[in-house]
C-alpha cells in the first residue's frame, strides 16, 4: 500500500524501534520545510512514525481487521488483548449496539501527556546534544530518556516522544512526552535571529588614530579587527558564518561587532596638547 507506514519510512515490517527512529530522523531532516521540503510529505513521515513508535497504534496498523462481518453486511472490528472483557464490551456498544453496562463514568480516552523542561546554554546550540532526563509518571514509575537536541535549536522548541507519557490507566493508550527546551543566554552576545551582536569599546583616541582589537566568538574563536582611523560610534564589523546555526542545517548566521566610542579622562598636560591641536586646526 502506498500509504503503509512501513513503506513511508522505508523499513521492513519487523523493524526494531531503533531502526524506525533512525529512518524517521533521516527522512524528517531531508523533507523538513526549513530545507525546502513539502509540508504534506513531512506530515506523512511524522504520522507514520507516530503510528509505528506507539505499540498500540502499531498493532492496530499491522492487524486492521481482526474481526469482520457485522449484521446486514455491515463492517465492524474488535481489538483483543490487554484490556479485559469490559474493554471488549466497550468496543461492541460504542458501535451502536446500545449502552455499555461496563462503561466507567468520565473515562478518559487516553492517558495524559507529560511535559518536562531542559535548560541548555547558548553555546551548546552550536552542536547536537544528547541529554539524559528522568521522567516520573503519575503512578510513580521512573524511566530515563535520551533526548536528542538538534544543533541550532531555539528557545521554547518542543520535542515530542510519542507513547512515552503517563501510564496511570493500564487499559488506555499511553500519553505522549513533550520536552521543552529552554536556551539560557549567559553571554555578552545579543541574539537577533541567528545573528550574534556584541558591543566593542574603543577609546576615542584609538578611534581617531586607528588601532587593532581582538574579540572572541561564541565558540571561543579569536578574531582580529582592524579599526580604521576616524572610526565612528556605531560602526559595524561583521564576521560571516560565526553566529548561530539554523536548526537542522549547516547554515550559520553572522557575528556582528558594533563600535562604542569611550572618552578617556585626560590629565592637564594631555588636555593642553588637545587644546593646542584644536587651535592649530
């Protein structure tokens, strides 16, 4: 089938969870809209992964019609296993055969989602990161998740892990886990999109005569900047390709340094020299 989840991800039916995840990450990176991919194709890939990464959804996908043959040629199906007899009755009565006497009041349709936050430093966005996080469910169960944080991630980005949420109700589909990334900027750089801005103080005399300054980029790389004679306040010096990365790409922004002219405090002798220079103009 053209829309079969296995065919979409390019994996065999017996593929392991790790093989499915690896195939999804590769295809998602190729077809992401940031890289010019089609939104419909990306959504198709994401839907296929959500189906195969969830044990219940995968079982339903592999066995879509375990029981057929309703009255008058109608079609209906039941999913057996794991839920107990009341769940079988729930499926039967939900298809129009009256009220289910086993139905629980206000029974949720699935377990709730879980949300956790991970904080990373701005410099960590320059490379892909893998962070181990401990997750606790409502039942008190704890498990560890290796969260892959892509290079160039931005503050507030949410990463979804299907089927790794709460498990309070054993008979219901497990919820999803949402990992929210908080990027902490503890540097002197100002973030503007994927560009980094920094102010550079220059003595007014150095600005008049010209000089050379050394600054460091976010990754510690040093740059020598030649300040021309007569440099004005607000003059910008750009170092291309030394800013932040656009997420999941090799495209990198710029590092921009803005000159801030500082006036020094001079002694009387120095002031006398300046006064003489001004008179001689």
